[in-house]
C-alpha cells in the first residue's frame, strides 16, 4: 500500500528533522520551513495531512490555517504547540485544525493521532461519495429546492427510501407532503407495486374504516358487495395515509394491529388477511402534543415515528421561491398556451418577501392566477394577489386587480377589457388572451 504523504511545517530545523526521522518509516514526508511555503508545497505534491507548528517566524500556524481556508483547501491539519499554549491550539481548531499535540511530542501518541485523523478523513470522503451516489440515483420528481433545508431533506429521503421503514412526514399544509411520499415510494424496492393514497380527514370514521380495511357484503347498510380495503390493495406496495392526526382513537387501534401483526380484517368478517404494506403517513398536526393530551395513541405514535421527516415551511426557505415560481410559470403558461417570458424583478421581489401561510400550494395558485391575468410578456406585480404584491388599483394600463373579487369575476373583467381593446373583434381577443375562439365564446356565455 502506498504510504500517506505528510507535509511537515516547522521553522525549527532540529525539531523538524527529529519528527521526520521518527515518521519516515510509516509516511512519506514533505518539508516546509515556514507557513508561507505551505500553498506551494500543496500545489506541487499530493498531500494527505499537514503537521503544522503554531509558532513560526514568518507565518504562524493560525495565520497559515486562515490562508488555507481562504484558498478553499480543507486538508486535515494537526497542530503542534507548546504545553503552555494550549489555548492557541483551541483557537487553531476553531480555524479548521483537526486536532493538536503538545511539545515535547510523544512519537507513539503522534502516530496514533495521525492514523485516527486520516481514518476519519477517509470515512468523511466515503460518506460524501455515498451521498453523491444516492443523490445521482434518487428521482425527486417535482420537488424543487436548493436551500440547505431542502438538501438535508433530500439526504434523508435518499437514505430512507430503499428501506421498508415507516416514515412520518410532518409539515404545514401546502408544503408538499404527498410529493415527498410519492418520491420515497418511487425510489424504493416497492416502486413496481401500487402506491395507494388516502386522506384520513376527508372521510367519516365508519367510511374511513371501510376504505382502510374493506368490508363484506351486508356488513352495514349500503354494503351491497364485498370490497377490498386500501391495506389489501396496497399489498407489495406502499400505503400513504395523509392527515393521520385526524383519525379517531378506535381506528388508530386497528391501524396499530396491522402494523404489529401484518394482518387485518374486513368489516363484517372475523377472517384475518395477511398484508405486506409499507406505511407512509403525514400530518400538519403536532402528534407528540396530541399524545400528551390523550388525542393520539402513544403506542401508535412510536410505531409511526420510526423515521420522522420535517418539511420546512416556504418562509423558512425563501431562497427557493424564485425557482418554484419559474417552475409554476412554465407549467401554467404551457397549460394556458401563453407566451410569457418570465417574472418582473419587482414581482419576484414581492414573492420573495411574502410570508406564504399557504406555502407551496399558495404560491402555485398565485402563479396560475397571474398567468391567466397576464397580458404582457412578463408577470408583473399587478397580476399578483393584493396581499402579496400590494397591487395598485387599475390605472388604465390594462392591469387587473383582484381585491374582493372571485377569479371568475376577474376573468370576466379581463375578457371585457381585452374585447374593448380589440374593438369587439372576438378572434383577435382570443388570440391576445391565448385561448381558442370557441373557448372565448364559451366563457362569454358563462
């Protein structure tokens, strides 16, 4: 195996020679007489670790570390310091040093420290490479974001997707919990199996149980045929239960049994059915708080909370707003057959400053509305909802504002204004609005 190369930086010639003599059997040694020679030594040699004395005549260890950081060099550094200057070693570690050793140097301890530091560095490199491979393989679908919060989310998703672990996805309404669940399924070993979704808040308790577990003919009034439940339908695939926090305690108990036993019963039957399902759940509620108040079963919470994923609110990752806005602009411009080149800087600034209580869903709806109302080549602040853009009243420029009016009313006003501009020419009006003449006629009748 090729020896690791150490750059030994020390202006004390005798001390440098002593260290070199003791390390030469295990490592290849490159020497530098002072800190100001470090960058050139790194440029000319493949260095694995730097052994750096703190006190040197021309450029001390702390200053050398700052230079390395400013040049984007993050090689592992072990600093050598006098026992009386341990505080300086702590300062060095704050500047990026991996560790330190005091004089007089114990050679055995130094070799162990070098081995430990190189081993840790190797693990870091392998970890970074693994994350990179996971990112390259992972298909995030329509999940958009380059912020730190989203990068951390992507890493967690990439690690958990290949497993069969239950995942609890938490986040405010509109943050994209279903998109995350879908991406986890699509990148799992179950991706060829079904992906079944159910919103627990949308159904009454009895109907919810029927949807989850199925029912036999005659199990209740209206049960005219036997029906499979979502747990059966999702077998060999993934079942996504949205708004799990809205589920009643009795239904929670039945879900717990499925997770513990891997089986369920249809309503009106005592026969157990084996199910092989991966469960993903989501909620905008604080389940731990609900457990404390007795509103959610603690045992079920522990079962669901195997891998928790917290989706950041849009206001917590404002740097992602421009990319999301451009994505929705392209989507709805194509859908409405409109040629809109982009978003005006003032409008983009307004989008970036808004708090987005409705999160990504609100942003998407706002961009769809803006595309419909836009008559020019760019989305301007006038096409944004008043709470976002502080829209001014129509000043005769053709801008339509939306205070207190429905989208249908605003669409009607836009059509009438465009008809007036085109002197009643319906074909030209349809062309200006980016719709067919028949669509225009239908809208005018409505």
